[in-house]
C-alpha cells in the first residue's frame, strides 16, 4: 500500500466534511500538499507581491491555525516536526510564511524518486518552471558540514608548502583548526606555507609542524615556535612563549680557557 499514488481533486478540500472538525496531523499534511502551487505564480498579501513557486504555498501560521482549528503554538510545533522529518521547509518573512513541500513531484507527478533532499521542481513536460533549490533536514546537517569542510580544504592550493603532510596528520590538523574556528583561506594557507618552508630549512618536517600545531590547538603557526624545542603554551590563544633554561650550557661547548682562547686578548 506504500507504493503508487491516487488523484484527489482540489474541490475535495472545500467540502464541508473535510473542514467539519479540527484537523489531525495527517489531514493537515494532505491539506498542505493539496493547496501547494502546481506551477509558479504570484499572490498579493497586504499590497505586497509574493512569489510562490511550484510545490510551495503562502500560508501564515494564523491562516493554518484558523483553517485547521489549531492554536498558533500547535501550528509552530507541527511545522517544526515537518522540517525535522525532511517533509517541508518553512521560510518566514514580514508578510507570510512560504512553505515548501519536499519531494512535491513524488506526490503530484507521474514519477517517483528516492532522493532524501528537499527540492522544489518545475520544468516538467508541461513547460512548468524549475526551482532546483536543495534543502537538507537536521539529521543530515553533520554530514553536510563535514562534506563542505573537506571540499573547502581540497579547493585550497597548497603549492606554497614545501611538502604535503600525511593524510592522518592533515585531517587532525584540519579538525584542530575547525575547533579553534580558524580561517581556512588561501591567504592563510600561503602564510602558513612560508612558515613551513622556514621550518624545513631548520630540518623540521611538515608532519612535525602540523602534528605539534594540532596537539597544542594553535590557530596559526610560526617556525620560530619550534626553533627551540623548550617552550610552553602561554595563557592566550596565540603561539608558545619561550622560557630560558638556566641549566643549558651548550653555548660553552668546545671552550677551553687553558688553551689559546685568550692569546689574542
């Protein structure tokens, strides 16, 4: 029974039996589908022209509440539920609420689809307009954000870097930057590339630089932060703060005061 569809004439929604009692949630859903535009059109609300595309309807919360005999709070909770389930998307402006029925063509066209996104589609065989806006329900937001982040990282040109890090180090470093809300722009990557080249000249690899940055949660990177090896994180969000080592006598290596070190003095 879950496959296929039936035709309902729009006049059914004006029948007194349809509106005789407060609507159920299922009845309200059918009511929305039945009143959505089958082609793009414009409506005038309080002297303002509002464009309503295929699969959309311009109903305010007050209009829905009055028609369905619901409180405004119940209408809001219902619309939020539809959006969470990926069934409809609401866009509220100063004039009214534009409600987009997800997968409208699944219900109102001679075709089916397995898409999970919310599309308002026209441009069918009868010459209707197409709106390819895509919406994603809240359950897919995490995957969408991860996809966008990976795509943004791949679009950056890293040719200014002396070498590319290993995959795992690079992923950890990107995750650390996202957590620190650091800008991942071409300009920022070019600047980091300059510092990585300085570090490479000191014999420090790109993997070592990014691994240290990821471990310490640095928003940026400076080669000088790794030039000593004896540093500690300061209390601010910036780089490390160097501290002197009183036990370090490496400066005196090779110095013998009893030899000829002072012969020219």
